[in-house]
């Protein structure tokens, strides 16, 4: 699948981008869609229901404070709450079926930069204290997985925010 080959509008956003442009970029990514339909996630996961029930972002994306990858949750974590049915949703039942078969929910990572780019969640979340929404938009409102594969970050987006925060990253800090 061709995730990175799209002629991206994002590359033409000027470097002087601030938060406003960042949101514009995320919005535009949704509309322009970068052409590609997202691979289907194994479960029609609903962020809004979980967050409104008090489950924290960090409960499921356990890496954000300590490592580069935020990580996507294993089925064991889901089963911690879904051993017994909480709803009559067929999707919820499927979570138990997958776990009982000793399988994993193979989530597809949709949000990503190019493979040669180094990005650390720890640095941005634990050190810089940036809210998730600054880069990912309002995930707590998402009722289903994104229906488009999208590449959120062009160099202009990274550097636009760095200029705003007076961060001087070298080429090699990001390109490895
Ligand atoms: C900390 C507890 C907790 C964890 C962990 C958890 N859930 Fe849930 N889940 C809930 C609660 C609470 C509800 C909402 C019940 C309700 O609507 O009354 C729910 C509802 C659901 C539903 C049905 C509601 C719907 O319409 O989507 C599905 C499917 C589901 N969860 C999947 C998952 C998956 C997949 C995971 C693992 C990635 C997971 N859950 C992890 C607590 C949890
Ligand atoms: C109960 C577990 C759970 C909670 C709580 C949760 N997430 Fe998620 N998150 C998931 C699962 C499962 C996926 C993959 C399916 C999807 O995209 O909906 C995901 C996907 C994502 C993605 C897209 C990753 C990708 O590229 O596929 C982002 C960004 C994200 N979550 C951010 C957040 C933020 C921010 C919060 C808190 C406001 C949060 N999540 C709360 C389980 C959770
Ligand atoms: C400064 C911007 C920024 C912030 C703040 C941020 N992220 Fe991310 N996130 C990214 C980028 C860039 C990627 C793609 C990284 C890659 O390709 O490895 C990503 C990928 C992800 C993914 C999917 C891949 C993975 O790393 O496992 C999840 C889940 C995620 N972020 C959750 C979160 C959550 C939850 C928070 C808040 C606690 C958060 N992010 C804060 C920029 C950010
Ligand atoms: C919303 C704002 C924001 C965005 C978007 C953002 N960053 Fe950052 N970044 C920061 C801040 C603030 C710091 C300083 C953290 C600290 O105090 O160490 C930082 C630090 C860094 C550092 C460490 C710099 C050093 O001096 O060692 C790297 C590397 C980095 N970011 C890479 C990236 C990449 C790659 C992207 C795009 C995929 C990105 N950042 C997007 C705000 C952002
Ligand atoms: C804050 C992180 C960051 C810094 C600093 C940075 N880059 Fe990038 N660069 C990126 C990202 C992210 C991309 C987009 C990769 C992709 O998705 O293809 C990129 C893409 C590129 C590309 C590919 C063409 C394009 O525009 O997509 C070149 C060439 C490049 N960078 C060179 C440089 C040089 C030279 C420097 C130092 C003067 C530099 N970069 C500094 C993050 C950074």
C-alpha cells in the first residue's frame, strides 16, 4: 500500500504555521483525504464512549510518557474490562471471541510519519507537555476509527510548531 507517495497538499503549507494552521492541516487532511481509503480496523472502536466513561488516553496508549511510540493496546487490556459483556454490541462480543481464540486485534497504525523520521512521544508529551489534541485533533469525540489513511506530518507542520516554541532541532534530530 502506498502510504507516503501522495502528492501532499501539506508540503505546501508555509513554515510560519501556528496552531491555527495546524488545525487547518488536520482538517484539510480529512477533506482532501490524501486519496487512500484506510485499511479496516479489526473492531469499530469508539473513542468517545471510552473517554466519556473515564478511561484515560494513557491507559490504552501506554507508551506516550516514556517512549517514542504511543502504542496501540493489546486485546488483554480490552479483556480487563470486557471479560463480561457491558453492552449488547456485536463488536464487543467479537473482542471476546478474538481473545478466546488466543489471537490479537491487529490494529493498523494509521497516523504516521515517514519511516526515516524520528518522532518521540515522550519528548513531546512528558517533556514539552503538549496536549494530544494539538497534534491529533479531538480524539475524545471520535465515534469510529478514521475512514481514511492519512499522513499527518509534513516537515512544515513539525517546523511550524518548533518555530512557535523556539525549538531549534537540527536536520539530524528528525532525519535518521
Ligand atoms: C477501563 C475499562 C475499559 C477498557 C480497558 C476497554 N473498554 Fe470497551 N468499554 C468500556 C465501557 C465502560 C464501555 C461502554 C459501556 C456502555 O456504553 O455502557 C465500553 C464499550 C465498548 C464497546 C461497545 C460499545 C460501542 O458501541 O462501541 C466495544 C466494542 C468496546 N468497548 C471495545 C473495546 C476494545 C476493543 C478495547 C481494547 C482496545 C476496550 N473496549 C477497552 C470499558 C473499557
Ligand atoms: C480504551 C482504549 C483507548 C482509549 C481510552 C483511547 N484510545 Fe486511542 N486508540 C485505541 C484503539 C483501539 C485505537 C485503534 C483504532 C482506532 O483508530 O480507533 C486507537 C487509535 C488512536 C489514534 C490513532 C492511531 C493510529 O494511527 O491508528 C490516536 C491518535 C489516538 N487513539 C489517540 C487517543 C487519545 C488522544 C485518547 C484520549 C483522549 C485516546 N486515544 C484514548 C484505544 C484507546
Ligand atoms: C507533537 C505532536 C504529537 C503529540 C502532542 C502527540 N502525538 Fe501521537 N503521534 C504524533 C506523530 C507524529 C505520530 C506518528 C509517529 C510515527 O510515525 O511513529 C503519532 C502517532 C500516534 C499513535 C499511533 C502510533 C504509535 O505511536 O503507537 C498513537 C496511538 C498516538 N500518536 C497517540 C497519542 C496520544 C494518546 C497523545 C497524548 C498523550 C499523543 N499521541 C500526543 C504526534 C503527536
Ligand atoms: C505542536 C507542536 C509540535 C509539533 C507539531 C512537533 N513538535 Fe517536536 N518539539 C516540540 C517542542 C515544544 C519541543 C521541545 C521539547 C523539549 O523541551 O525538549 C520539541 C522537540 C523536538 C525534538 C528534540 C529537539 C532537540 O533539540 O533535541 C525533535 C527531534 C522533534 N521535536 C521532532 C519533531 C518531529 C519529527 C515532528 C513532526 C513529525 C515534531 N517534532 C512536531 C513541539 C512540536
Ligand atoms: C522537526 C523535524 C524536522 C527537521 C528539523 C527537518 N526535517 Fe526534513 N522532514 C521532516 C518531515 C516530517 C518530513 C516529511 C517526510 C515525509 O513524510 O515524506 C521531512 C522531509 C524532508 C525532505 C523530503 C522532501 C519534503 O519536503 O518532503 C527533505 C529533502 C528534508 N526533509 C530535508 C531536511 C533538511 C536539509 C533539514 C535541515 C535544514 C531538515 N529536513 C530538517 C522533518 C524535519
